[in-house]
């Protein structure tokens, strides 16, 4: 004890005098233990002075070694070498470690001197021959920086460059482990990638320190995807580790498993695919038969656009469908003053105007993508912009969700509670190896509550003396029946006559509702909305690529996906779904829940959707879901969209006051400014239901100029939460100073990667025959 205390006192005195005491390197005894590392740091007086990106500046590259700077590594002995003036030839150095003051664990900051990997060739480092000559990064538990040996002058001049490493046995064992891990993981090479983003800045991504984990033969270790431009370790904290996929992008487990995976994928998205017509068609004054026909049309268009996107878009297994981004502006157009008192053929008039507006807005979106302008626009789109914008898409319906569901609380409340129980409390329970409750939370809960509502209806819970549920409100003359009309219409399961009127076989066709109507005011609204839809899809592309362990797409590939989404929305306008077709935000949640991201499975599921769209009775069954039940499911889906949007902030520095203020201000004004515009329509409360009043501000807003169409468009846009949120977030994020790491700038792959290593972006490549036709279009990443 006396000798140990003298040694500590001697080190303390030497440190105070500026003498560098000799400190033994940190060698773990039982794996990676943060407590053991903290104990060593406390004993040796280690203080971290490493900042983000320092490893990139102070690292010794292979080029430096080839220029004559020889590195001699010996076991348990000090052999000095002088790389730059002023370096003590008896000092030792180890890979840098930064201790997190809160979590108490180490951050990998890279290696200062590249070890000789011996027989490991450059091609085997990533399994695909990429990243040749890139810097090798080491695990944090291999050693430590001799911080005590740094002098003030050494800190200022970065004299840690080229210091000695006394850990040859550990490095040799580490190299053998790295060799085995890389041979087992064909895609593991991304960890050493120097990704290049759309702005042309190079970003070094660090390798994770954990060993590869396998599931069904697939390596699920996520390696550096490039979302940390300044050298931050992407595995630090573990909050965005990729899902362990059961079926990868290009795997072929067989026809039967693929069909099962495809049905599973679409059932988990059932709420997003079929419930929009249950809102829009009754609002437009359509009949139950019209609702069934629109549902069938939506299934057809969703199947067609998903197949097109899987072949000619980004080629990611992302389901395309009617997006909630288009739902709010569609409701604004439906509730315009000129359509409120329209009696005959109201549904067809409104649908044709929606078709014309969607076609014009989609043509603009397609031009934005295929012209290459989206590649330039990507420079200004970052997670701080995407997160509040996507969240505002879900928040736009907070005044619609529960007010509509509350019309029949005995059905809607059990539905909401059952979904929450399935997803949150029973989500981890596996039945036959499947997490049934998490994957099928929406369809299973809907079937249970629908059966419950059927028994309530059959048992006479909604029978009122002298009242018939099939008589419209305007024809009810008895006051006692009039107050029960909404209850019967929203709660009963037998009020819909879609099953009796729908045909068994019906093929949806273009212009089935008539020739589209083109008006400047509604077309301008949809042009702006198409920008919001594009930003939503950009966030989905990036998040999906990370969860699938894929290299980030190039800006050209993103542009190609946006361009095709515009074309798909044109198809939706021609067929008449009432909304545009985009990548569903819920795809990211589905991949996490099902652990399946297979292109063939999504294509087979899309083919089944097309087949079901030809059976009219399928659409009739879905159209018969009680409105209160549908509203309850949508409450959960809209809340999920809000959560998925805010989860995008994980790619930024969450504790940054800059980001917190931008997101908070964007969301607040995204809710408050539309409320200001909506208060200028007080008389609509006498005509429209309360849950539709926020969407009636276009005709009565505060903007008054000499042009009536301009007034309508501006009042409509400023009453949309997502538009105001996007405007505020976009301006603030691109004008307020902030580092690239703080902002979480999206790091897209560089188009030159295709030239140097075509296999790195093979998952996004177009089919060979199509690629030959578009080889000249470099701007869309062919």
C-alpha cells in the first residue's frame, strides 16, 4: 500500500512539474467493461481532449507510411522513432478513447497509426473489393492514449502523431478477429468507407466495435452508413442499429415464403392503404357504392405503382400508396364554399377537380426528379427539416381524429386500446416464431372490434323506436330520431349497402369519374404539396437504407425515385383515387416490425393487390367498416407518423440548442399559423361538422387581393400545418449557423462510387435493358 501511494504521489508531482510520467496502457481483463475503463482512467489521471473529427486530422495515413515514415512496433519495449520535431522518442501511444461523461462508455475515435494487417488483402476488408487504401480503425478497448505524456506544446501542435504503440500481441489478435469477421460479412466493408454526400464533402464513417450478429444466415451488423460526417462512431449509443432481417433485399427463399412475406407486409400497412377513401368519399357526398369503387381503384393503383417503383425507382422494397400528405389539401378543396351546397353529382365534380390538380402537381414533381433539380435541392434537405415536416403531416389531423372517433366511443375506445396493447405490451410475444401482435396489430384488432360492433348491432344496442338507420338526416322529421342519426350512421355495421350494390367483378379504368378539371388555384396547391411529399419520401429512403444495411443511395438515385413517384401520382390522378401516390412513411415501421425487406415479396404482394382490385366485393367489404372504427385506427396511424417523423432527429445532435429551437419553433408555428387562418370562417360551423371546420379556411381566409384564385390558394396553403412547418424549418435550418455533424447532414453516396466500385450500389441499379436506354442520364443515377 505504501509503495502504491508513493507511486501515485510521484506521478502527481511529475505531472504538476510538466514531466510526462509513464502510464501503462489500458488492457481489459474481461472484455469491454466501461467500469473497468473508468477505473483505469481515474487511476492514471486520464483526461480526454479528443474532439469530433480529431482522429481524421491526427491519423497517420498509408501514404505517409509509404513516403518513408517507418513504424516499428515491438512487444513490451520502447523503440523511439522521430516523425516530427519535438516528439519524445520514449513516449507511447494507443488508439484514442473518449469517455462519455454520462454513459461512462468509450467512443471510438479511430486509430492514430495504421497497423500492418499482414496477409489481409485490400479486397477482403469489405468483401467486395471497395475502400482500397482506406484508414483502418481499431476498437476502443485495445489500448489508450498516454494523455499524461502530452505536454502543453504537444497538445497545441498535435504531437501525438506517430507515437509508439506497445501492443503488438493485442493488435495481432485483433487483426485475426477482423479477418474472420470480414470474411464472414460480405458487406462489412462499409465501415471504412469515406462516404461523400450531396454537397461534395468527404465524411469518414467509423467501424462498429461489436462482432457481427447473424440471423438466418444474414449478417445484421450495421456498419458506417455515413450519417456522421465528422468521424463520429455510428454505433455509439446503439440507437440506430439496423434490424436483423429475416429476408434481405435480393434473397429468394422460395415462392411460398415470398407470398407469405408479401401478404404480411401489406397487412401491416392495411390501415394506410384502405382507410383514406372511408374519409374522403363520404365528405364528397359519395354513396357506399362509390366508396367501394374508390377502395378497389386505390388497391389497383397501389399495386401498379409499387411494382413500377421496385423496377424503375430507387428499387427499395417500399410500398407506394395514397399518402396522408395529400389528404389534408384534398379536404380543403372538398370543403370549399362553392361545393358546400352542391346537390347533384357532388362527388363527381369534386373528384374531377382533385384529379386535375393531382395531375398538374405530379407532373411538376416528376420534372423535379428527372431533370436532376432534386439532386441540387437535396443539399438543403436535412433531418432537421424532414423531422418536423413529417411530424406535421400526422399532427394535421388532430382536430379530425378523435372528434370523429368519439361519435361512437363504445367502439373507438376499445379499438385504440387494443392496438396499443398489441403493439406496446404484447409486441414482444412470438407465436410460431412470429411476433403476430406487433406485425398484425391493425388487421387483427379491426377484426375483433368489428365483430364486437356486429354483436352490438345485432343485439339491438343501436335500435331506437321509430328510427331507421337508412334514412338520411335531412329526411328525418322526428326530433328523437334526429339526435340518434349520427350514432346509428357511425356505429351500426349494417348501414352500408356496398355489399348489396357492388359487382362481383369490376376493373377500375382511367377517367372512370369523367374528364379531369384543371383549375389554377387547386393546381398551385398540389404543386406545393408535391414538394412536401418529396421531402417525406427522402426521409423514408434514407431510413430504409440504414435499416436494410445498404449503402446510402446517390443523389441521382434519389432523384430517380422522386421522378417516378411523380409519374405514379399522375396515374393516381388518371384513375381517380382522390389523392396522390407516394412512398408510405409507415414502410420504415413495417420493416422494423416484420424484419423483412425483400423486393420480390413486395412485388408479389403488389400483384395480389391488383388481383383483389378486380373483385368488387373485396372493396365493398372494406367500405363497410364503421366510420368510428376507421377513425380510431387512423388516430393510431397518424400518431405513428408523428413518431416516425421525430425519430429522424436521431441522425442529429439531439442536445443541440440550435436543433431543439428550430424543431420546436417549426412545430409551434406549424400549428398556430393555420389556426389563425382557420378562425376567419366562423359561419362554417353552422354548415360543416366540427372536425371539418379546420379545412374550410380557403374560401374565407384573411388573404384578400384582387385575384380570387390567388386568395384561395394562399389561404389554403397557409391553413395546412405541414406547409407552414416546412417553410419555417427550411429557412431556419439553412440560415442558422451549425456544423455538419450538429445538423446531421444526410450523407449520400457519390456518383463516382459507381465508376470505381459498381457493386457498391448494385442494389439500386436499374435493370440492364432499361439502364442501356438511359445511360446518358447521369443525373438520375442510372
